[in-house]
C-alpha cells in the first residue's frame, strides 16, 4: 500500500524541513512526497533541493493552498491520499497505523485519527477535539484533525478534488462531501499528527473570514447550521468598539440568517431577540447600522415591535 503525501507550501522555510522530515521518517511504508510550492522567496527552495530525489517538488505561482492540494491529487500515484500543510507534522508510526487499519478494513475508505495542536517548537499545547463519526455532529463541529485524515484514491476519483473557491474550510467541506455518501472511520486513541497553531497562521489571524466561510460551507449541506450561525454572531459581536455585545449578538443572528438564507426556528429567534428585550425598538435603532436596509432589518423591527407590545401588556397585568 502506497501513500501519496501532498505538501502545499508558500514561504514556510521555518517549518518546512521539520514537516518533510516527519514524513520521511515514517518507516516500513511506501510513500511519495509531492511538494507544491507557490514560488517561495524565504529559503524554502534551498531546503527542498537539499532533500534530493527523496521528494518530488515544483515551485510556481498558483491560485492558493487549495489549488496546490489539487495539483498534487491530480498526479498522485498512491493507494492512499492525504495532505500535510508545510507547518504541520506526522508523528512517528502514523502512516503504518493507517496502513494497518486499511488492510484490516477493506470497506473503509476514509479514516481519521487523533491529533494535537502544537506550537512553533513542536510542543503539544492541547489535544485536537475528536469524536467518533456522526454526520449530524459533523455538521455542528469539525472534529476531524486535517493532517490526521487519510482516504483511499477511490474517494478522490468518485468525490472529486477540493473546492478551489475555498480558502479556509476546504478540508471541512471535503469531509462533509464524503460523509454525505458514506461513513467515516475513527482511529480513537491513535495520535497521528500535530496541527500547528500560532498567532500569524491562517486559522487564527483571520477568524471572521474563516467562520464566514465555514458557515457558507455548512449551509450547503443543511438549512439549519445554527451552531455555526451562533459562533459567527458571537465573534462579530466581540469586535473592538462595540458598546453592547449582547445586543449586537442578537442583531448578528438576524442579519446573518438573512445573508445566508437560514430559516430561524423559534428557539434561535427567541434567543436573538431575548438580548434586545429591555427596549427592543430603541435598542434595535442603536445597534443597526444607519444605512442598513433589507429584509433582515424589517423582519427584526417587526419582531421587536411585537416584543414591545407583549412587554407592555405584561406590565399592565402585573
């Protein structure tokens, strides 16, 4: 069983050697390492050259990380596909554990194991949250550690490449796409990879953009992505300079639901309006941008008006 390990990279010289060595040190398995560099200028090319024929690599402009991954999938010759970002690492024995699982489970086509978040010095800072596969739960939380996920080449052939329009959630979208056809499999207790988290990496430095893309991705697979709606509403409500984060949270729920065409059930709608219930009309006027227009604002004002009437009647009856 041969592994194709695709490494997309751009100006990651400080981590690239450690990433590649973590793959090369996987003993007892057949593997090819395919590095697609986007034209680095930080010494990455010298690092790639130093490995000689042990890796295959190309350095040329691309359209981003997803494009680089797809380039690798198109030329991969292995029985099992995966990708490892150029700042992440495999732990010793990771590929042999995956090989043994696939050989013992011929019907399994995508497997994921446990992983750690690691810092700049490869120290584990926390365990990546994982759990056994359940499709409804996967819609609520991405519990698959990307560098610890592996799939047979038949999955690539039948489910296609990664969505090149995505910059942040391309892996999450792929897991959802595959899981909509077949079950995924979990190697519980097998820590296979380290996913690096640091202040200037893509996931942490662009939280709003990341979560906007996640919400759009999950909306493709369900009309009620309420958990991700709440998460994004909360992130936006905590941006600097907002006087009433709770009121902004409620406004964000309504506005985002309109923007992403998400029908709100009674629970979510009540939750959004509850934080604006002290004086709904005045509070809505305070938190809505002056130039905001459209269905979301009109719907929110209608709800706020109804709440005002209900509160007035309650006061009269007490």
